[in-house]
C-alpha cells in the first residue's frame, strides 16, 4: 500500500528520478563489509554487537528485526533444508541511510534455532531478489549510479565470491537458477529508439554459475511498455518469465516461455481485471511446480469491494507447461499480491497485504492446492498498531513458512521507523 509506494520511490528505477545520492565507484565489486560469526571487540575491551542492527529471533512473536537507522526493507528469503544441522535461513534486505541514499544490500544467515549466525553488506545497490543453490547464494539488485543490474555470488557463510554489473536501466527484479547452475535475471530496459507509449522492454540475462555472462541479454517488446518482474526455471531448463504490459491505463500480465538458450517458445497474455501500479512497482511474480511442470503467476486484480481505490484482490493464474491457461482465482481481503512459492506436494502459497476493515497493513499467506482451492490462510502483525508490509516467502522441508518484509510500530509512520522483519511460522494445515 502506501508504505511500499514510499519504499519503491527510493528503490525503483531511475526513470522515477528519485535517486540523488553520491556518485559511486565504477568498479563492478562495490564495497563489501563482512561481519563474521563471532563477536567483535573494541580496543577498549568492551564488547560490540556481533551483528550490528540485528535483534530478535525468527521464532519470536515479532520475529527477527534489522534496524539500520532509517528505512530498512526485507525483500526476499530462502531456506536450506539439505544440510544435516539445518534448516538454515537466509534473508535479503535493502537499507537506506536517508530518503536520497542509493541504498545498500544486507544479508543474514540464521540457524535452525532462529538465531543469526552471519551477516554481510553490499554497498551501493538496493537488493531485490536471491536464489539459493547447494553451495552458493546469488543476489541481484538495482544500482542507480552508474545504472545497472548488479548480481553477486556468496558462499553459504556469506563470503563474497564474485559479482558482475550489467549496464543499462537499474531495474533488476527477480533471479532464478536452473538445474545446471546457470543464473538468470530479469528486469526491464529502456526501449530504443524512444517511442511514445513504449518506454520499456523485458530484459533477461543468463550467467553461468561463476557469473560469466552467456551471450547477449535478450529483450521482449510487445509494442507498448513492458516491465519484466518474475522468472522461474523448470526441470528441463526452460525459463518462464512474467511481467506487466502497459498501454496507457490498460494493463495485462504477459508470460513467456524460453528454452535454455533463451529462444522464445510460447506466450500468453492475461487481461481480466489486472491491477498494476507503476509508481510502487507492483508487478506479478511467477513460480514453476517442478514435479508437474505447471506454471503459476501471482499478482493483483481489481476487486469489487473492500478497501483501496480501486479495490484490490489477490490474483493467482495457473498454466500448463506450454502456457495454456488452466484456471485463475481471486482472493478478497488480500490487497496486493507480492510473492509466491510451491511445496513438494504441489500446493501454492501466496503472500501479500491483508486488510479486513479493522486489521490493516498485515502480512497474509493463502495456501491453495493444485486445483486452486483454498486450503488455509494465516495473517500476522508485529504489534497492535504496527504497519507490516510483505516481501518474500519460503518453505522448509517440513512445511514451515518463512516470511520477510518490513514493520513499523505506527500505522502512519515516518520513513525512518521502517525496519526489516523476518519470521518463521508453523506448517499450514491442511
């Protein structure tokens, strides 16, 4: 809602003309600060916090918090359930020292008890998404100055291995890995030559596991403005992307299927009651059920009742592997659809905002089965008067749910009161 709109005015693309921070280095590896697992000590012998800015625990009612002093936003979360003493949980956030700061990325690792055990910081980019392999963590983010996608690889202890920058519009929004370890990032690129009403195209780039770029980035242009926002891979190496098609005030979700060489295979455009907000970067996301091959796109629809202007509902669309539409459902009281994930049984979990006329600015997760029938839902607020905005969602191998976003102790807060918040929830039943 309004909180995410404020945040995206800082984090979103430089086309909104809100980035006025200092000029950054042209180096591809922007400065990294790594904070080790042990406590740090000052010269006077007094103990300093092991992980400055972090407090709480994933299992606490309020969750784990990061307070960098101004605006801090949790954008993505991942769980490693493979390691014997896991699950380990990784959180990604963006932190801003002021309303005009270019932002930095903050990473953290939590153990199975929910306590933080490592953290890292990547200065100069606003982190947007991450993907986890068995040996590494990949993040992507938006660097405003000079404008680029920046993608980085860390080991599982949050040591930086390498990073790369792709010059162009600063709009990296999503990242995925295929089964061969290749890395794919999607965002948008300014359409050239300039054409009125056709401002941006999808832009997709492929890297190998060491972040060596594989060929030139590809773009997709429908003839009007296209904002790429979601990406996922199936077990055969096919890549699915989604985003918003914008023609004046007409919106749709355009979903594409590519093979592993990024050659276009299929497309679908969904137009029914789609809601897009370009001011707050409210665009759809995508996930693939790797067992069935079904593809799910999640975003926001124009509703018929409730809060907001216009009214808004969650929108979940199901496709088969060839992008033939199977079904679509909406869920009222869920204001803005932000992210989704799929469990090993093919259930779909969607995460966004909740408002029922009394409880507002709360986290909400709705669980669907593969037939898109609602199974259960959860809502959560950090406090009675808190404002809680959604970011990313993940599951562990026992079905527990992990959420990240932001919280503020005031429903009409100042920007400086926003803190990153992450929390673990029990498995949703049925």
